[in-house]
C-alpha cells in the first residue's frame, strides 16, 4: 500500500470572475524512501502540487489517498490533523516565525517530545547540523535570508514526519551550503518520502531517485533515476498518538513563548487589559447603590450576640426585671435604653462630613472590639469618646496622634480619647462611649433633640414679683462642667431676683420596636429652682449670650430617666455570640417576653422594595453600559493584537502543530496578559482605599467583587480570543500565510 497516491487530481482557482487551472489530471504514487525532484517553469504548478499534497490547499477534482484512505471528504480539522501527523514543509519564502529565536523555531517542531531537556538537546543538535550554533538566541527578524532558510530546514528536520516537502530549499544559499543541505535532506529522509521542488535539477541530481516534470499544470514526465533507492514498506500504524495531556502542556509553553516573543505588543495588551479592568473596577465602585437591593434588611442594628426584648403586655420593664432576666438566661450585659444602637437619635455630630454614625457602649466592647492598633485609648470617663472612622478622616483627626481633641454632639462637648481608622468606607462611622457617656448621649437624644422642649427662664424677687427673662426661646446646652443638677445662666440677673428654669415637652410611649406617634401623648414639666443655679466663678464656661442656658449632664439624665422609665418598653440583652443569642431568644419568648435576635430580617414595604429595585436597576444599567463600552474597546484593540499573530499561527499550522495546541497557546497568552493587568488593578485599588485623600471618593470593593471583575475580564478575553481565532482558523493555511506560494 502506497504512502501517498494522487488520482486525477485537479486544482482550480477562481479570482474576480476569472477561472484558472492550477494542476489537472495529476496521477502520482509515492512510497517511503523516495527522493523526488519536481521541476518545471515558474507558474507551471509545482508549488500548487506541494500545497495540495501538504493539505494547505484543497483540490476540486480527483482523489488523494494517504495510507490508502481517501481525503476528499476532509474538512479543516482533518487537514490539520493530517499535517500534524504526516507533513514537514520547507518553504521557499522561509515562513519563519520572526519574533521567535532560532531555538524556539526549531523547538516548535519537537513538541512530540515530552521531556524538555531532551527536546532542547535534539533542537541544538539540528541547529548545529545546519551551521547556526552561534545564532541560537537570534530572533528570526535579525537573520539573513540564508540563515532563515537554514532555520526552517532544521525546523522541518526536527519533526519526525513521514513526508518532507521542500519548495526551493536552497534558493537562498550559496553552492557549498546548498550541497550540504541537500546531503542532509538525503540523509534524514532515508525512511521518509522527500519531495523537493527546484529550478536547479543539477543540485539534486546525484541524490534524487525520481524526477517529475510539471508543465502547464500537468505531469509532463515521471522518470525513475538510477540513484540508489531505499523503498520502505509503508506501515500505517507507525503514526504515534499524542500522550495524554501533552496538548495542554505544549499549549501553555507556546503561550508563554508567544507572550515573551513580542514584548512591546504584550506590554500594550497588558496596559489595554489594565485599563479595561480598572475601568470596570471603577464603575463597580461608583455604582455601589446597585447592591443595596441585595443587602439584608435587619430589624435592628446587628451586633454579635444582641437580643432585642419587650414584655408581651407592652408594659415598661423595671431595671430589676431586666437584670433578673439577664442573669437567668446567661446574658453578659444589657442596655436598658437601647435606642441609640439603632439610629443616631436625631443628633448632629459637628465634624467635617461625619454623619450616619452609630453609638456603642464600652461596657460591651467585646462585641465591637477594634483591636490594639489604635491612636490613643478607649474611653474611661463620661465625657470621653472613641471614634471609629474611615481612613479619609485621617487628615482631620491626625495620623499618629490626635490632632483635634474634641467634637460636639448637638452642643455637647466630648473629648476624643482615641481613634481607629478603617478602609471599608461602606461601613458607618461609630462612637464608642463609657456606660455613663452612653446614658448621657441617650438622655441628650430624648430630652433635647427628639422632644423639642420649650424652656422658660423667670426671676422672682422677695415680694413674689416675677420677671420673664426668656419665654421658650432659650438654647439649652448640656455641660460636663456642671455637677449634680446645676444650672448656669451667663447673662446678668438683677440683684434680689432668684432665677428658675422650667422645661416643658410632650413625649410618646416607646412602643414595640419603634416610636409610635399614635400612642397617647404625655406631657412632662420640670422646674429647676434658684438652688440649682451657679455663678460664673464656679464654672469654666465662657459665654455671655442671654438666650443660652447651660444644664448639667446629671440634670439632663434625671429628666430623661423620668421620661424613659415611664415610656421606654424595649431593652437589649447581649450574649457571647449570635448562636447563643438565637437560642436564648427562643427560651425568653416562651415566657412573658418577646425576644428577637438582631440577626432577624424583615420584608420592606412595597414602595421601599420598588425604590430599591429602581436604584439597583439604574445602577446595573449604568454599569452594563460602561462594561459594554469597555468590552467593545478591549475587544477592538486586542483583536488588532491577535492579527499580529495571524501569519505566525498560519506558519504553525503549516508545520502541522496541533490546532488545539495553538489555540491553547493563544488563550494562555491572553491569560498571562490579564494577570499583571488584574494585579495592577488590585494594587491600584489598595492604594486608593488606603489613601486618606482618595478613600472618600471610591466605595470599597470586597474580595468577591474583585473575583467577579476578574471573572468578567477573563470571559471577555476568552470570548475575544475565541472569535478572532475562530475567524483565523476558518481560512485555509495557504490563504492565512503572508505572501502565499505562486500557483
């Protein structure tokens, strides 16, 4: 059975409505061990014959048999496999991969060797045989024509294929080198079929075993020569199968080589993917509102181990009842009036941009431990506060030491004992207070902020005559400077008159889980007599506004306790962790209490859900538009970089390198380009989020969001590579090659 048989083969070309014949009626049979010389005038069809035999071009008439199997039904994948298993090609115009070194070009043909050391050794031997040992690391673009030809000859010889096709292999060599190359071809092709197209038959006459002349697309003559032949019985089973996993390993190696072969292009691709990745990260950070829809709707501020509790009958619990309940169920501590845990109590914190803050009590710092890396210390006094702030407040409050030593909370001056900065600006700032400080701030919220009291200041003489100093227009400022139930009025009061301050306000019962404005409104009034007033000599307060009166925090808490002890029904117990809190909540709810762990969520009202959906939709819409634009930009530019490898991939295909290996190599090349781009994006994000200047303007991204960004960019690069590779591999090798052979 012949290795290769051509039966009435014809090749027709159609170009711009013109039809031309490449070859026609070709009937040839070839065996292993033959050295076949093909000659003929330019344009006679010699190269076309080689292209058809190699499978780089199709034929329209007849049948070509390989090992007795017909090939007319072959599609592109079958021709790729045929070249991989059977063909080594030496081109007239080199078709060297110019961005690869001589060594890399030759090693490409040795991918069937799994051992890298053995592959390198074999490549070096062949390079030495063609006289290029001193040019191993030279790229193809730096070689002369003769050196390029020697390289592609070494590359063709490196591939252990049954058929070697050479199109003018000595066309760019001097006579001495030509003789050496022909002898080398003869030596390595003793058990192979060697077909050489040449214009100079004399160069191969001493070695050729057969001479075929082509004229006007037909076989003019087919002459057997007297030179020694070494016909080898064809064995179809001699084609080796690839080892399992070899394609993947070779594809990875090829991808690395492609990436490093064109450093400027690879750098451009890395920058391009970096801009795309950074753009997606930026728009993701800017569109943080779209994630609100997916946030959990907690009924209360979630604090690890917290259980919110009320009595079933809606009555106000006493301190003793709460304490007994906490001890019975193993709670570590409790908060009697816990409203500030769930919102800011309507108070304003006078510091630049500081809002949406939460208050916590130092008595249960176990639930909100900020660690040891803090500036200053945790609060120890009633008038001290510890601030937990985003890093962009560093310029305001100091980096290594506290720059501003106090803040004002609705006119209450609090000394800053310590600060801890964090990078996740999705979190709310927090104020950590002592137990007494928490009670003071709670009192401030209920008495002076939420209930809008009216304060009237009067003065009475010994005769009982009364003078109204201020009727409801006073500004009340709490002060830690005053003790007990002291009151300070900075304006002058006439001698013989005794001042008194009366607070009046209405309040609602703090019902189950919320302030219920429909509850019965109750009035509260308290008067501070002359014995509570102090003069300027006993306080350290510099103020002379007649519309201002200072009240001690103790007096403030006394008023608040009178209100809260009669109206506040909710309290919080704190356990070691959420699991224990949930278990305790079940036990407590079996009695006369209703207990809810702070892990409990609720379903928002329809209008709230609709608003969340609209916000999420708007964010997603903007995000998608931006990503689509960036994707198009990346696709367009990266496609251009892939086109730079069009000819290289065609050369690899002509060498018979597995299409799968080439495709894996191109995917690996894109993945390698994406890795530094993604890494740079992560580094840029870290620099932004840790920068006090930039942290405020970009919302913090979590690891899972970076993972999604990487996945999105990976899918984008894979899709881009897939579309472009599919387009390139949809063409025949001959059409893909730059400067194809003459017909």
